[in-house]
């Protein structure tokens, strides 16, 4: 499966995998809310690449840089466009935005959805 296809598959499944168990800020109306750190970590597990960040008024926003392209799976949580800075970050820094329970829950849910769908992991 090509990278673009894997990206689209993950994007589609994240909408089902996100929940109140993956971010305390999650809502049905805004499922991506508060999911940036945990999502960047799980996406890096699956697709490698780097975790990068941009400062926003409420703190750091985390997302992924894979094969030279930026992938922000949680940009829909914001009403205004993001002026991306793509500053280098680390897994440790992204983990400050989540916790082990949320991370494990998202990773297990996402992988289970991909297996059920027959998508490569």
C-alpha cells in the first residue's frame, strides 16, 4: 500500500478511534479536540517520520512530518487556519500532552479498526 493510501486509511479510522478515553477534551461535535499529541505519537508508531510542533495560544500543537510532508490529522479541531512552523519535537514532549492510558487506548483502537478493515498496519 502506498503512503498516501495508508495516510487516508489512518485518517478515516481515527475518526472512529478517537473518544473521551483518548482525550478528555473530545466531544462528539469536535472529535479531534485535544487529540494532537496522542495522535502524533500513534501515527509515528505506524508510519515512522518525525513529530513536529507549532505554538498556538493554548500551547503546543503536535503533528507529523513523514517523508518530507506535513500530516496534521487533528487540524479540524481548530476554527482558524494554523500557521505551521514545523519545529522539531520529541516523543517525550508529545507525551506531555497525553498519558499512557490515552496513548494505549488510541493505539489499540486504531489497530483493531485497521485489522477489521483488512488494512496493513
